[in-house]
C-alpha cells in the first residue's frame, strides 16, 4: 500500500492540540486526514470560565458539522473515520476547573471531557507541576484520581512533576498517559521525561504521546520531521510499540498574548518559562502536513502495522480501556 493510502486508510489521532479554535483549524485537520484529536479547552480557567469555553466550542462544532464531530466514546472515533470528519475530544491541561468539588469531574465527563492533565507546570490542589518543588499527590488528589477512574476520564501527566506523576501512576486503576512529551535522553528540559520515567509509566500499563514542540527537541527551531521521528523511535525503544502514539502540541493560530498567558503561573502571576521562537519542525509545520509524518515513519524503516499503531491505533485501544466504550 502506498504511503498516501496508508495515511488515508489509517486511524490518525493527535493526543494534544492547543491551537486557536476556528474553522481554519478544522479545515486543516481535514486536510491532514486527522481522525480525532484531544483539543484543550481549559488551562488556567476555573469551573465557570471552562464551561463558557465548552459552550463556545460546542457552537463552533455545530457551525462546522460537515468537518468535525464531538467524541465521547471510541465508537465516535470510528464514526468520524466513516463520515470523513475529525472527531473532537475535549481535554483539560489542568485540574483547575474541578476546583475543590469532586462532583464537577462527572459533570465535565458528561460534557465530553475525556482527558485531563492533573497539573499545568505548577502546584494546584491535586499535586505539583514540573516547574516547582514536587510535594507529590495530595489527599484530595487521590480522591480526584479515583473519581476520574470511576467516570472514565483519562489522567494526563505531561506537565506534572516527577514525584506527583509516579504517585498518580501507582494510584490510578486505569491506564494514564503522558499525552505530549519528549525524552530528556535527547535533550535535558524540565518538561522532558527521563528514560526511567518513560519505562515506569509503560511498565504500569500507561501510554506515551510524543510531542514535536521544538523548544524541547534536540535540534530546537532547526528541527525537521525526521528529528521528530528520531524522538518517537527513541521513546518506542523504551516503552514498546503498543504504548506509543502522537501528541503534537500544535499551537496553530495562537498569538503572542496567548503564549504570555500560558507561560505565567495562573495566566498572570510569575513567569515560568520563555519558549523563544515557536516554529514547528520542517515538514510538519501545520496540521495539514500530517501525512508527511506517516511518510517519515515509513521512510525510517518502520513497518506499516507499527506505523498504524503509532499514528492512532494505540490511542484508540488505550482510550477504550479508560473510557470503557
């Protein structure tokens, strides 16, 4: 089968997109042949602001129903493929929106939130992010994990501190993930995960989505899609071919004000980091260029069945394990 037909035929899933929500994004998702994506609707927002975000996204999806459809189950992912649409999984990059009310978790699950990252870089009521001293999972955090397991919402640990991550991996009765990370074995960075951390999550039934965010890649802004493939293969050699997928961290269409909001604690307080220039790897600068990633994986010498696993099949299996359907 040719590369283009492999990509067209396969289930293609992006485990993390935090792009600007608009029709242009949906059009590019279709151009790139995306079957489904975990799209961020909350980072620093509280409960009410997050609900407002979901209201706006629901309206945008209704207005563009020929391009996208909401995803609540893995059956919806299959339907998206059949319909030639991109399935939208609503995701959080912080547990802020849960506030201190466990009951909000089920409310958000019913609104379509399928994945929640427990911390975004800093301390919250659940635990600690990767940019400050890690105090581990709180007692309330243990209750949050239990409730997420009960309702079928996936725990994401990408921006979570090492100790908090380890304790969540051990606490959760369902598979957890790093939805978008890179290996510190190729570049040291607070956001990258060590070989030991990658092995630990995989050994406990977890999942790793690999990002291509260039500040965390070895070659930085000079990175190409081949550098991205190098990182994917590096992680696959640690976690195995069944525990790996894609989580690009596409920020397409976002402006400087958005990155300022993102890189300050709570969106306004102390600065946490400076990304510098944001430019995606050459060959996959936009979501519409997703077929180039399938091509690059095949060109690297990976077999078609393995490429299909990486590009989406593994995500579907893991989400089914968590969601229950």
